[in-house]
C-alpha cells in the first residue's frame, strides 16, 4: 500500500522499524526509516518533489493497521520533516545487465546481458559460444546460429554476427 501511495513498484519501498532484539516486537524508537529505491537521481528528485508526507503517513498507517496486534493500541503515524535524498550506484556483476524499463534495486534484479546466456546448473550468466548469440537482456539461453554459420567471437550479441562457416558461402539474394 505504501508503494502504491508513492506510485513506485512494491519492491522499491523498504520500511525499517527499529525493534528490540530477539523475538520482541517492541519499537526502540518512535521514528521509522523509509527507503525508496529509484533507478536514477533524477527519478528520486521527481519523487521527492512530488511527495506529500501526509499521504505517505496515511499509507503507512493503513498498511500497519492490517496487523491485528497493533489495532486498538493507540498507534498513530505522524508525518515528520520533509525527506532527504541520498544516492548510490548499483553495478551489475560481469555478464549481467539492467533490463530496459525495469527498476533495478539490488544485484539480483540484474539479468543476463547481451551475448551472455543463463546457465541453469550454476545460476550464472556465461558468454555465448562461437556458434551462438543472444540479442536480448534476460535470464534466457543463447540462440544457435543458423545451420552452417558460426560467430568469430565469444559473446556474440546479434544474428548479424553469425557468418558462413569456413569454406561455405552465401549466394546473393538467397536466404
């Protein structure tokens, strides 16, 4: 509910309630930290300038009141000062990329990049072999080049990098 109130994906909002150690559900502070992860500083600035802390407080209170233990306890959410913005950079591991149009908030959101296919046994992204290519970002397999074609490099990222095998040629105008 909080994410919907902020118009961001659910995985982009992290609420941090400072609780006592162990199994206690008692708060150690009356302040709650809210982290909203965005894909760029510009996007974060837009969210910050658009943010209404009263709407945010209502969203948090509504989400918290779903907890039966809190209902009737007198708990309330009071908007605090305007939020501040900090930034950090996320780098994907080798062979992984940020999928276009998808909010990447942690390393596990990165997917196999162009020229890298997903290896089920290791869960890693590996370079496509000499007879393969991969032209999309995603945890999918490398595609084979057409029959009698090969790539001249590892990690080919386009069908156009598949050439006729040595000793073969393609007639002009043929498929």
